């Protein structure tokens, strides 16, 4: 028998690869943070000698969820300016508040709070875009969570940087500091076409090609953004990006609500990915992604994101899965659009692929990292269970997430964080609330 660290026996395993498969009464063998084998439980007991065995008799085991777009530290701004359209929300509330309060400590504390929420929701990896990315990386590591850290770029000064050259120089220095951290990867994160000029986009592209980094940016989120691009540049933002050479397999276009059929073909032709954030798009009234199902049919890789807790109010990819499926069905007029298995892929392997991490995470496959999420399907609201994939997407909520592992290390055990940080995080949230709230009045 082969000694291993952990054997997880589950009622069901949805490995994501091969597509559409559900394995019953199987086990995942894990050693040194990696998945060694996925096999029937009886065979696993004969083949492996685990130091620990986790029995999940009423659970489905899926890959850890990937949050393909968020601003984690903005969790400290949850609910400060609700029920407003995007540009008013940004210009009159969010940006002024950030100007007053954002600092390395703000980012570290806010990201800690976000990581705790995401882990309890089954999210094991998040793609971040925010100021002071070094503080975000430290918070993710201290939380034992995987993160793709965005190296943000803007044309205008903030507390973090003076101009695009300063943002990029600081970002590359941070990348050097964390280069050897196995849980940390990086993206270049020019904020959006309306906040980054052509020269700075060209600089971002050169660095992305030199360092082999994805590019993560907001695109076609609102009709106003497109109208302003037409007035200033004479073309829609995606066409502007094409002319600048930014379209390619490394591009993660966030939101992409307002697409034409020609733009979908263009994104597909260049192998781009979309970070679909349905809750944030709806809450900010950015629009309905009427052609998102067409994008999937054209072969565009789609992942799911929450956006920030300031615009969504929840960091919950399970909720985004359900909403993405329902919206796609309503917009396409076809109930078969975005099946449960398709949406599960978006929430796992789709996000991993966009980040260039599909060799490491996103499916329960031998050789990959043991980033895993167990969801219990034994509550009254989950019974009976004929199809666990359907239950994960349409029925289960984050309250059903029971156990979470990142790189083979348990982070959530029987619904409780392994490291008891709840009291500390509540105090941090209260301290920041007391600082921010009086100035919002």
C-alpha cells in the first residue's frame, strides 16, 4: 500500500474533466498537496494508506471555485452606496471614499475579510484588481488562499501611484518579491479603456508579452462607456484594443455586457476570455448580457466573477452560477442554454483557463493541486437529490459548503475555518466601519 496524506471519500465527485461526468462512491487520493488518483472507494482503500481519511457520505466534491474578477479589499465598502448606476457609484461615492481611506492597511484588512468570506463560500482562488497589490498578496497568503494579483494601471494619480509608469514599476517589483510563492500568480490589470490611454496600453502589452502575463481589464460594461469611446476614439473599445494589439489568449475581458455579433467573433478569433459578473451587472443596471450564450457557442472561454462586495454585496460564486444560468436561458429564450455542467465548468476550469492556471487547478485530475470544495446535499432543502450537478447550480448555497482545501491543506472543516479568526475579523470590520461611516453622512 502507498502512504498518502489524505483520502477524501465522497458520495459524488464531479471532476469537470471529462465534461459532464459524475462519479459515485469515489475517492480522491492526495499527497504533498497534489491529487494522486481519483478512483472507486473500495479500490482506494486497498491501494492507499492515508494519514487522514475524510468521509463525505452526503456530499459532492468539486474543484475549488475560481472567482475570476473581484476587488477584494472593497469588502470594507460593502453597502456604502447602493442602488446607483455605475458611473455615479464610481465618481460620486466609491472613488472619493477610496481617495480618503485606501492604504496598505486598508487593503490588507479588507482582503483578509474577503478571503474568509470566499473560503467559506467554496472559493479557493480569486483574481484581484486593486491598489497596493503587495498588501493583497500578503493577506491571501496569510489566509492560505490562492490568488492572481492584478498589477493595476491607471492614467491618473492615486494614493498608490502617480502615473502609469509608477504603477507598472511598482507592480513588477511586487511580482519579483512574490515570484516563488506557489499560491500567488499575477495579471497585468489596466483598469479600463476609459481610464488608460493608448500609450499606456502599449506599455502594458509589451510587459505582458515579455513576462507572459494575462491582461485583466473591464470592457464594454455599460453603453455609456461605449458611447464615450466612439466620441473620443471613433471606435468601440474592443476595436480600439484590437488596433492596439491587446486581443489575444491572455486577455480577460471583465463584464463584456454590450457585445455585437462581430465583437463576439473577434474575441473568439483571438482566443480571449470573458469574466462574467451577472450580479454586479444587474445591481448596477449595466445591462443584460443578451449575447453571452452566443459567446459560449463561439468557443469563447467564460469564467465567473463576483466583482467587489461594494457592487455585489456578496462574494459568492455559487450564487453567480445560478444567476448566470437563469439569465442565459431568459436572454436566449432556450431553457437548455448553460446547463448545470457548463456553468460548473465556468466556475472552475473556465476561470483557471483564463488565468493560465488550468494546468494546476480547475478540475479534479491526477497531478493537479488539491484545491477542492465539498458541498453537503443532505439538508431538507436539498432532498431528494437525483442530480448533484443540478443541485450545486440551482439549489445549493454557500451555507451548504462544508469543507474546503487549498493545495491539500484544509481551510474550512465542517463549516468552520481551521484558523479561528472570526473575532479578529469582526473587530477589523468594526474599526473600519467607524472610520468610514461618519464621513459618509
